[in-house]
């Protein structure tokens, strides 16, 4: 079946998901109208020459000036500045945009995409975690659409196709367990960033890889599942599945379980989000059941990986607390990657910030932005005061 999606945008194109989105765009023959990045102009120049978009947006103004010089022989328009990406989203006539921007920075572009009526192939989970109400309100107003890119949420989305209003009992959210599966708290203390970045299954950016090692990423995915699929937190069951073959499942009220399975390859999820409801020939390899030795499932260790429990606390508290969880984690992970704190200090730091923050139960978008800013400042202060290595 021919792809009906002709024009796409890729936000955060030089990151892990962004690069894979470029591969998908080539695979399905879609025209890329817009690329955006922070400062990696070597990769952005390569992509621009390959895809020939109408415009590129670079957050870093010095990098944008350099990119203009490098692409002087093309007709590609280069933008930079605080609101340049939001303006470019409005100007761009892409039908689908992959939001692969990492962290809180992806929130306002997500809202701009929703306002523009474009389908959002959503890789940025933080926008859903911290400000789902505002994002979904804009989607409803513009008749936009959000299709998740995360392998787990893509799986759940696919398992819900054809549900025809039937009620679900629970969502089974799978986790590989990360590189430290089976270890106890005492065994995590001396682990380094190099250890944490050795994910057994997925190839991702450093921040999300560390979050996967601590199971914080799975905690964010619990919150995301609650928001995306309108279920209660207790209806989301996390199950450790080291082989990463079953990407997630849905159990209906008659105890029937429908699961989505496949080889672990993010490009499949990205492509489905872009071409939905169509399916096309993928870049990933086929799953050979005859060669699968074993598929195993186990309960996560909530005591050791306490950030997973903290995520359930945060989604139940709601208000600005999920934003505080996200902001504090971003700062703590960055400190860990820079060697300023130990791996287990991430757990203690984020927990302290979340459990001691004054919540606002019915926040405005400005309240969320202010809570994000305050949590970052206080987290840095807490790390500076608490850890002297």
C-alpha cells in the first residue's frame, strides 16, 4: 500500500530517535519539510544535504550562524532564537511531526504542533508527564492526533485498535530491567556512568539510558500510560521482560490478553506513528519464533529501584509534582553523568525533592513552568550541599 503521508517534520533530528526518524523518512519516501536540533550542526548539515528540507531550526544561535555558512549553496532557510521553532512549526506544512526533542524542552513544541493540527508522532514523554491536560486540550481543539513512539506505548496503542469500546482491566507495561537487573541497593553504589550506559537491549541517548538503568524511565512511562490511555495508576502493571520481545500488552475485562511483539527496533514504532493506520515494509528484521529460546517475566524490585514507586506517588499526587519529578531527575542524571554524584544519589535526590515540594493541585501552564524552574534550582542546591566526593 502506498504511503499517504507525504510531508513530515523531525524535531530533535540529531538525537537517537531523530536519526532513526531520518532513516524511516527515507524508507517510506516521505518529504521532510523541517529539521530541528540544538547544536550538533555536523549531523544536521549531513541530514539537510541528504533530505533537502525547506527549513532547519537550530536552538544555539552561534551554531545556526555556522550552519548558514555551511549551507550557503542551498535554498534551505536557517532559523534560530527562542521562539524560532514554534514559528517554524506554524509555517511548516508537514502533515506529521516527530517530536524527538528530549526533556522539558519538548513541551512547548508539542503544544505548538497540537495547535497547528498536525499529527504528533510523540517520542517526548516529558510533555505528557508534566502537562498532559494542556497538550490534550489543544489536540482536541484542533482535531490533531497523537500517536506514541515509545515502544511500550506504541504496543499498547496497537493492542487497543479494534477495542470497540470494550473495557480494559489493566495495561501490562514491560521493562527490560536495564543493565542492573537483579542487583540490590548496596551493589549499585559504586557503579559508574559507563556501567549505566550499557543497556542490554536498546540503543538510546545517555539520559534515557541512565533512566532505564534506574527504572525512572519506566516510572515516566507509567505516568504516560495513565495519561494517554485514561486508566488509573493501579491499572498499570510493570513487568520485567529482559528479552524485550513483548513490548507491552492489554488485558481486557474478560481476562483476554492481547500483546504486541516484535524485534526491538525503534524504527518500527516511529514508522507506525507516521504511517498509521497503514503499515508498510519496515527497516527492522522479522521475528523468528522458532529461534526464540525463552521469554521470561518477573516482578520489578520496587525497593531497590525506588524511583519506580516514586512515579506512582507522583501520578497520584498530580498537580506540579510530575513536573518536579522530571526536572529533578534531569538535574540529578546530568550530575551523575558528570561524575558529581553516585548512581544511588539519583534515587535519594529525586525522592527528597518530590516528597518535599509544595504541590499546586490545579496548576496553570505557568505554574508548571515555574515548578520546573524551581525544582531545577533546588535540586542543584541540594546536590551541592549534600554530596562532597
